[in-house]
């Protein structure tokens, strides 16, 4: 509302990012009450969710066999998008942009291209302007793509490596170009380009109450908080005042919180476990082939491991401040995509109890998903809050 009233010149706090509120503000008409604006925003978000789901489905059907693509699409639609659609939150847009960036990075490992690099950088920038959570993914891609270029340089012409380094530079340039107007304003007001209260301060607090009493109470939404250096939350102060036992207890508590959020969620957890188990079975039977492939080119597999493990650790750590499905669900679409692609590529000739794993898995998955969708529509939707 403030964006619309100020002709989009309003400078928001560095807690909520500007892209989603800006898009919502485009649909606000003069004279609307707050209740009318809220209802219009919910309708707009529902249409946005449908559009995002269409993009996600397009990627699934382009990358997977039809049956697997249908399973992945319906799983995403009914266990994530359906619950998020009627809420005025940036999550659906961020999940989609983050997923598109993930797939574009995946494609750059497979088939390097200038257009793909430009698009990846631009999408990453839009994702950052939606939620300030994409930077670790960009960092992960840059590190492992460069390592991949160095690894493949052995015995090949140097021009191939230079091409890949140029693509990395192009991704970074596209990312920074899109976000520069925003981060330059952050630098002007807060003194730091990538200032965000969550990652800068709250991440290093012990609880939400701690964050409110310390930096939020000291004005972190309008400028750098008025605190002495030794009182300002940050990695140096955190590790100075916390023991290894404190850190281990926080991680253990975070794992429990995240696990409970997933099991009490919208119905995706069992299917995520099924995908993980199926991948483990295939990996066990194809371990020699996979080890040979890894030895030839380890960087893509290491990048995937770093991406999922790194984000999981960040989410586990931050759950001490705020927990909920909306954080871990940022990994949902990349996980579903990665596991289905892996199974489609390596499970064709795998048999389990003398049955062909791939068609049986997809059939059982579809039956279980149909039953879950019935429960979702008849029981879960009226009683389960989707905005957490």
C-alpha cells in the first residue's frame, strides 16, 4: 500500500524484499479499503501460483518421461502450491525463481551457453529481490563451476576453461546488474550492500525474543542498529560467547524442529522419503558406475551435495529464531527434480524383488499420491494453515 501511495518510491526495511510487494501494489486501485486490498492480493497470489506451477510443470515435462513428470507435477501442486496459493506471501514466487535458477545452473554444467548464463544471472537477481536467500546458491554454483572448469582442463585445451570462467563472470554480472539499484540503496542507508536484518543479525541470535530485544529494538529496520560492537550479533561475537556444546545443542534442536515441521506438513514428507529411498536403492546397485562417473567429473555431484547440505544446515540453524515449512520447502522443487532425473537416468534396468524398479515405482507413487490428494482435499485443506 505504501509503495502504491508513494508511486513506488517508498524505501522498505531490509527485512522484506521489494519484488513481491511491488507486484502486489500494481493491482491496488485508488479508494480500496485494507480489506479489499487484502482480498484482491489473495486472488492475485492464487493466479500467480497457477502461473508458477505452469512454469514448474513445463520444466518437469521437458526434463522427465511423461509418467514421472506427472507424478512430480501433481506432487508439487497438491502438497505445496495448493496450500501456499491463497496466502499473500512471497514464497511461491521465490520457490519458482529459485527452482528455475537451479535448473539453469544444472543445464550450464551439462551444456554451457552464453544465453543460459545471462538468464541464470537475471533469474538469480529476481529471486534475491523476492527473498534474500539465493546468495548461497549463487556462491555454490560459482565455486563448483570454477572447480569443474579446472578439473576438466586436465588434458584439454585452455580455451574450454576460459569459456567456463567467462560464463561464471556472466552469471555474476547478470545477478549484480539486476539487484544493483536495491543494494546500492542499502549501501547508502545501512553502509553495506547486502544488508538484511535476518542474515546480518538475527541469524546470530539465540531466539526471536533475543533478536527483538537486541537489534530490532536498536533500530535495525531504519539503519545500522545503535549497539556497541561487542553487543551486536555476528559470527565473531557468537563464537566468542558460545561453546561447542552450545552449537551442537542448537543444531540438534534445529534438526528436531525441522523434522517436526516436515512430518506435520501438507503431505509431501512421505513422498520425499520414498524418492530418497528409491535413489539409495539405485545408487547401491549402480555404485560402480556412479563411482566411475564421479571420478571422471566430481564437481556436479559435489555441487548438489553442497547445495542441499548447506541450505539444510542454514535452515536448521535459523530454526532457533523462526521455524516453519516455508524455509525447508525452498529445497522441495530442486529435490524432486534431482531425484526424479537421477531415477530416470539410472534405474531403467534396476530390478527389486525381480520387478523392474522404474515403472513399478512410478505406478505405486501415482496410487499413493492419488490417495494423498483425496485426503488433502477432503480433510487437510479445511484444517491446516498454509502460511507457516
